[in-house]
C-alpha cells in the first residue's frame, strides 16, 4: 500500500514547501504573521524566515513580506523605532557607546575599542570548532557584532528603513538592512562569535545567504552571496570567512545586504545596522 504525502495549500502558499521542498521561499509572502496559524508560524521560524523587505499599499496595509503582527506601515515603523531606542540604551549601558548632542550613538573612540563581553567559546576554540579555514585577525574577539563584515569601510547603496516609494503602483517598501557596494568575490567575515542557524541556497529574494546567531542576543543576516563557506550548525568566531559577495537573488547589481536583528522574548526585529559598523560608512554618490 502506498501512502500519498501532500503539502496543504496554506503551507505551500506561505512557506513554499519548507517540509516538502526543503527550504524557504519568503518572496511574495502575502500576509502578516497574525494571519497564520500557530503551526505555520513555527514552520516559518524553524526555516529561518527573516524578511528582506516589506511592501505596503497606498493605504499603508502590508501586502508582501511582513512577518510582524502589525496592521499597517505606521505601526511597523513605530515598532522599529522602539526596538532601535531599546538597542541604543543597551549599547550605551553595556558596550561603552555614547550619545551625541543630536541623539545619535557612536562607538567608543577608535571604532571597535570597547571592552568585549567574555567570549562564548572557551579558550578561543571557536575557529577550530568551525573549521575556520581563513580568519581575518583584524577582527577582535567579541560576542557583539561590530565592524563591517567585509573588514573595511564601503559605501552604502541602500539604507535601512523606508527606502523606496514606487509611484507607478503607489506602494511603499521598508528595507530591513543596508546594502554595501561590494564587487563579486569580496570576502565576507563573521563580525562576532556565533552559530550559523540558516543557510539560504538560491532563495528568490536573499539568493545565497547566511544567518548567524550571536550570544549577545543579536542575529546577523547576509544576502546575495556568490558562494557560502559555512554550513548550518557551524560555530564561527570573529573574523571567520563565511562566504564571498555576489549578485544572487533579488538584486540589481553586486552588493552585500547586511541586516542585524535584536532577539527578545517577544520575537525579533530588524534594527539599524549602522550602529554595528564603523561610523565612517557613507551613502554612495
């Protein structure tokens, strides 16, 4: 007797067959997490769903890419502002950042000169555990992501936040990271100790990508890579080579999409990655 296995339509719509195809396709995700069943939300979380960007109609209602249970773009922006304010407070209180007169926060003098938390891997064995074949020793040993993942300052082609308003269909998009102008083949390094929790293989939006979970309760995401040098479950230390930049997925030119997510008991929220890279980064001209 043969047993026929099928994927329910709702799972196929939202997850595109995580259980059946083996990986997640978040592009075109049509509704917020509030519209999904508990099982569907858990399936998305287990597959490592992290939104690349979200799209809202002319009335401010989410029509694609939204993972947060929020009714409109104003509420999502307000939530992003709250999370960024929370992160600002944490970075000042625990990591030596200071606040300027205009309300911006900057890292200690020298960029990465703050005292890092105790490394999560005893005796600095993280690189060995991850089979770190190439390591950039300029990265300091830390659990908090800080420094450009390419190891040097590059210009930003697309910033974090409300990035684009599309006049032709009256929609607005929110960009959950920053895009660094990186030629194809640029080495990408882990900015902090952590564990690789997701590897994307030619995802429609992210292309080839990686998500790393750091002990400081942050996650970093890397999209549009040409090649990936790590596997899911690998431990990485600061400066470990994790891949090479490319132009895969939803990309109009070679660059690295870099996102930072704050993990809390209430879930995760993309926060401004500019807090976690050198302040010398500027928009491309």
